[in-house]
C-alpha cells in the first residue's frame, strides 16, 4: 500500500468517525425533544444545537489525539482493541463537551441531551468503523483483486499473511507459499494447516511460473539465514512482478517498534524507534511543564517546611544533588531533599537503598517512606532533565553494571526518565527485580500515550499512600 492510498484510507476512517458522531448528536436531539420525554421549556431552535457540531468535531479529534487513538486509527489488529480506544476517548470527549458548553453558552444546552449523546457516541463510532472496514474490503476486492505469492519461512509466513490481509487480499487470493532453503519443520507444517495455505514448489523458471500463475504481488519474509535466496532469485522475480514487498528480519533484534525513513531516497531502518517524537514530544513536554508547575505551586508549603527541618536533622545542605543518567545516556544532577548525613557514602560507596537503612536520619527515613524526598525533582522536570512519567533515572555506576547483566536495559534511555513510571505503580521500585522493572519500562515506551501518562500519575497517588517498597 503506497503512502497516498494509506492517507486516503486514514481519511476515510476519520471522516466516518465524524459522520457517525454527527448522527449521534442529531439522534440525541431527536430523542430528547421529539420522543415521549417531557419538554418543560419547549423545543429549542435547531440552529442552537447544529452550530455546536464543528466544536464537537474539534473536541473529538483533540481527545482522540490526546488519548493516542488517532495514532492507532486503522492499525489495531483486533476489533476489541479498537473498542478500548473508542470508549475511553468518548468519555473524555463528553466531559470536555460539557465543560465547553458551560463556558460557551451557560445553561442553554440540555444536560440530558448531552448525556444521551455521550451514551450513543461510542456505539455510533464503533458501528461506523465496522461499516467503513466492510466498505474498504469490498472496494479492494472489486477494484484490486490481487493474487499474492508468499515467500517465507517460520513465523515469517504469519507476518506475510498479515501484510497481505492489510493490503486487502482475501485468504482465497493467496496463491500459495514458497518455502526455500530445504525441508520444512513441523512448526511450519502446523502453520500451513492452520492457515489453510498451499505450499508451492520453488520454480526453476520464474518467467514460466508467473505465466501459469497470474500473480500481482509477492511478499517475502525470510529470516537472515535464508537470505541467500534473495541474492540468487530476487532479480529474476523483479523482472516478472511489479509489486514486491520485503519484510526485513529485524524483530529478533528489536524489543521496541522498529521504524523506517527515507534519507536521500535511501531507506534507513531504525531498530529501536521511540514513540516520543514530533507532536507527541510536544504534548508530553506540555504536560510536564503544566503538571510540575501546578505541583510546585500546591506543594510549596510542604517543601518549605521540609527545607526548614532538614538542617536540624544533620549538618549539611538542604538539597542532595546526585548524578543520574537520563535521555540518550546524558548525565544530569537529580535533586532530592537530603535524607542522610553528608559523608554517608564515604565508607560504603554507592549502594541500593534498603529497608531500615541505617545511613538515613530519622527525618530522612520519614521522607523516603512517604516519597517526600523526591519533591525537588519537579524542578528537574521544569528544566527538562526529567519528565513527570518515565523510567526512573539511575546512577551511572549502576547503569554500567545492569547494562552488562540485563538484556535491553539501555533501551529505557530512549525516553526521558521520570519522577514516576509504569514499574513504580506496579510495585517494582526500590530493591526489587531489575528484570521486572525493565519489562515495565519497555512496555511503557512501546505503548506510550498521553492518556497512559495521566493514568500513571493517578495510580502514583495511590502508590504513595500505600508506600510499597519506599525506603
């Protein structure tokens, strides 16, 4: 699928959403004012409600982008994942619409109409998505009934089949699978049987093969050990078919979503692609500035009280500056309220904090247990060293240790480190499993959305109250 076709399909899906949202708004108006319900103030003028439609569109688009659904539009592999995108976005959009109507024209709009619209909207969008999906499939079958030949081994067969499906190819139009490189394994036989695919013998004469089998597209998904096939046969296939798709074998090297871009017309593959780029980066930075500013404003009395008490706990500065490693491995000074005497690490060196740490002062133990020692990190967020949400920053000495012991450890530096993160709200903080923390960090990076950041911030409040593994 070329870029123009992809953009056209995206526009069709987005237009379908807006049409169904409009129909849900119209239906909500009719149910409220032209059904069995009482109308004490009479039927309002239609234009009063119709002029809200452009604003409803804007709120929906902004909300859908905010929750990450716009990025995933049309990319979900399963219908239920799409539903999980639509329902939360619809709830947020309804709250935003209610707030907007209050400031736009106070109390002129029926709250019951808004609630009916809120109930109808997600079902309308889900129905619209299904209708658009069926329309696209029908259009593809009629206008472009492509027959596909798959050249693959192992799980590459399933990947090639998935790509064929996204190209609009029905299973019946898959001509078969060529499996070069020797005998097939039982796992591959199972895939062929489960997917009802026919294995095709590798031809000696490709020109004769494509004359007998009118095929428009070839999808190649071969592991690196079978890439000798490409050296020997790809040039012959290129002469016979004008649409060839190659799936590079990079998943085994990547723990995150790979990306591809054109630089001087040359395709460049990024093994580890961060979702935080472009507009997403602006959104996250905006949340960081807003959130840290509000937190510093609200918590300033608490921070002032702690600043006055720290000097009485032991001699030394109020703040403790500790070198940590952040985005792309860049080092910065992470701020904390000092919880130990100044020379606490002279004898022990850098060690993990543990329950009952004798090095901490009495005040310091309390600050650690309640996570109040980390409040100055909101200044790190304002400066741009950190984010509100992200993998926790680690000291360089521990980074050097863990990068040798834990696979994928350095991938956590693809995003800014945070005051809190997915690992912390799942209980993996302090002296807990590094492997589990990395697993959570990578999950966060792979599934990042502004909605996920907000969810983690709310979960952090509960985690701070419970105080699990805080010491």
